[in-house]
C-alpha cells in the first residue's frame, strides 16, 4: 500500500510529518492540511460504507479543495494515489481495485477522530 495515506494519518494523529508532507504543511499550514486530511479520510470511509466509488467533489470556492490541488503538485506519493478531474478527486487508474480497498479498510480501521482540546 502507498505510504502517503499512512503518513497523512500519522500527521493527523499528532505525529511528525515526513519530508514530503512537510513541504505541503509549509505551503498550506498545519490547520489547512489537517482539514484536508479530514475531508479525504471521511470520503474514503464513506466509499467503504457505500461500496461505491464516487469522486470527492471539487468546488473551487472551497479553500480545502484548492489545497488538495496544491498537495497533488507538491507531494509525489499523494499524486501517485489520487488525481483531480473535472468531477473531483479520484484514485489514480494505476491503483488496483485491491489496493483501493486496502486503503479504504486501513482508513476505516485507523481513522477514529476525537474532539480536540
């Protein structure tokens, strides 16, 4: 499985970002990357629940959507997994169905958000 999702989850849970994610954080800021993470993890969990692949809708008026585009430009591991189309964020065609399912299962198991203090 691609390490980008695991690295993003580690960051979300308070860990130190790797150098590639660190570049994204430098460009966007800690809170914006956290928001971007939440949107992506919720989207992946919803795909697992519904068993349907549906793009994460792109709407240019939302700052976090523009941040996803920036992350795709700055982070090769993220861009290896996902692509932005006119419909929104989707898995890259290079990612097999099995790997997509493994990523969704990983996120469903490991992404358990709690309220921040």
